[in-house]
C-alpha cells in the first residue's frame, strides 16, 4: 500500500467514525481511533503520523521497541497502546514504552505491572481484557470473573483500571459482545471501552466504544499476523 493509500484510508476511517457517532447521537470527539500499526515498518507509519494521527496500537513489545523510539523523537506527542497479549516478563519494557495497556488479564501480570509502575513512576492507562466468548485459545478474563479481578487489581495490587477491552469471536455477531462489555464497565464505574475493529467499529460505536482499533482499513492487509 502506498503512502497516499494509507493517508486516504485514515481519512475514510475518520469520516466513518464521525458518521457513526452522528448516527448514534454521540460526540465524535469521545471516540479515539487507535491506528493498529503492528507488523508495519516505520516508513509505513510515518505518513499517517504526518497526516495527524497520534494514537497507535502495537501487539508486540519487541517490535514496538524497535520502531517507535525513533518515530517518537519526530512526533513526541504520539501515544502508544499495547493491544496484544502481554507476558509478565515484558512488564518492565511495556511500562517504559506504552501509554496504555489494553490486555491486563491475570493476577501475575497485575503484580508485575504494579511493581514496574511503582519503580518507574510511569502510569500507563490500564484496561482489563474480557474474553466475552469464553474462547479457550484467547486471553482475557471470563465475564463472570471480571468484577472480582477488578477488585483484586484495586485492593491487592493498587492498580487503577480505567476500562475494558474485548475481541469478539470471529464467527459471532459482535454486538452482543460489545453490549456485554458495556454492561460490565457500567457496573464497575469504568469509562474506557476498547472494542471494535476495521469490520465492526460501527456496531462498537453504537454500543459505547471510546476506543476503536483499526488497522487494515488504514494500512492495508498485513503480510503476517
């Protein structure tokens, strides 16, 4: 995909978000576009930065570490979100690098993040990943255990969790999963809802998404996962 294609993709996604927000009586400014730049090199990301996009999502600590420090020198206001599974042994680097972590999903990771946040004095925004489809191969807390996990994050680990994230099962209609996430968030007084990707962010916006994670509609098809 050419630079101009990515910039045009960004423009179209922004317009779609604006239109969806209008359709559902929401303020477009209340919805943050997370441009998913995982697997794309710095030279593919830079035109999108130059076009004004500032919030990006990455899946892998090592990949983000390799390309983002140099990009951030040129764009110091860029915001980086961790949206992939996070190993506890990568907590130090994740806290150093990311402004938000969407995939907190187990006590060992909560403990590791709490330790690094205290040590580094950096406080990335934290979201708990919810496995709304209870898929065994996917990370995330199952819905019936989210309330207890959030309470443990607050009381045992001293973490401030701001929101929830989900990835609905590919073969399911996404709306019931988005509605469930919204219900759990409201019950727990959480304000961030990271849900919706290139194919379904309209439904996510209808059901309260504050962050939509869009990659292929901007950058094109990935050559690897």
